[in-house]
C-alpha cells in the first residue's frame, strides 16, 4: 500500500479532516488533496511529517 492510500485510510478510520493534516505538514488543504490524487509532490520533510503523523508521533 502506498503512502497516499495509507493516509486516506487513516483519515477515514479516525475521522480526521484533511485540513488538520495539511496544517501539520505545512501545506494548503488543496495541495494535500492534489497529493492524495497523485497530482502534487511533497518534499522529503513533508513526507517525514506524514509518516510521523501515521505512526502517532505528531497529533
């Protein structure tokens, strides 16, 4: 499962809004939606923040 799919699943299962995750990783909600659909590329730092979010290191 790719990172975008993991994020989509995590958000849906936990009732977390995309706007919240976008603010955590420092991008606009529209950029997050574009990334989730494969039309935007995150920086390595932003990817690390997403991974930390999924592992529970940032909330």
